[in-house]
């Protein structure tokens, strides 16, 4: 079920028996070839796959803005700061407590980390049930490289400007991190790419999405044992 398309009696009929999945992304540059809403699309896709796996999950409309200060030098990036984002998440969780058994925040933008940590601590102090799940590919490149390009080729291939794909700065993230924190992305990679998107494919993206969905379903299951995952859940059919 998608919350935006439901009516209040639909939600009232299952009061406090369902979980609310909130996709959290960003609106920030993703190089010359990926759309600004890449992170939001990834978060939304993972939340939808979670809901297909667990029938007790309702998917909220995605939050399309994140803490993206490191990308502010690129045209089109719209952002909120960590305090504002944390406040927003806390208020959403508080307003959901009478209708849902808990909230799963699926975040596909690494820069949201500080805001998520603040929100999670405050929600737990309030006694609210919340799980923050970052959509991370452990072996993936940092930003707008092969990993995110493959994911987007699986989710929305028409949105990928393949002919514009080009490598950016390919140094390891742990080497770049001090500069990224102090200078932002633009001085490090003038095209906004931290990685190399060449060689990306929709098939690879589907494999990554399947693996990420499995980890997400497992994390939710550890926190809220309940509905058994449906056979074949997480596959790309019926997106």
C-alpha cells in the first residue's frame, strides 16, 4: 500500500499493525549523466521492494530533499541543513505513532547521516519505534560512478544520459573525505563524479538492488518479526 493513495479509513482499519516506510533521498547533482533525484529514486525503489516483500509495510511519499551541502556549488542542488532535516523526521515519526507500529527510514544519500543520527536518538528518547537504514553498497564507488549509474539503469534507464557519462575523481573515498568535508565536491571533481560510470549496466544494477533489498528485509525482520517475506519478493518484476 502507498500512503499517498490510501484513505484514512484504509489506515484506520489496520491501526498500529503496519509499519511505515519513509524513503529519504536528496535533490543534488549526480554528474552530467544522472538526474538530480537519483538518491530519491533509489530510496523509493528500495522501500517499494520492501513493501512487496512484507505486506505489513505502507510506503510514504518520498522526502526529496536532503543534507547536501557538499554539492551546493552545482546548479540545481536544493538542500536543507541537518537540524531542519532531523526536525522534519522527528515530527513525521511523532505524527505516525497512533497509526503505525513503527517507522523505517530508507535513506539513499550518505550526507543525511548526521541528521538521521540526531532524529533516531530523539525518536527513541520519545519512545517511538524507528529503524534507520542507509542504502549502502559496501564495494561501490562514492558518487555518480558505476554503482549509482547501474542502479539507475535498472530503475529508470530513460533518465540516464549514457552519452554524457564520464569518469571523475577516482581516488578512494577515505583519501578524499577530508577535502570533501572542508571544500565540497566541486574542487575535488569538477564534473561532480567521484568514480567512473563507464561499464555500468542495468543487469548489474538489478543485482545490487536485489542484494540491498535482502539486507533491508532482514534488518526490518530483526526489528519487527512478523509477516513472512513473499516468495520472489525483491525481484524487479512489477515495478
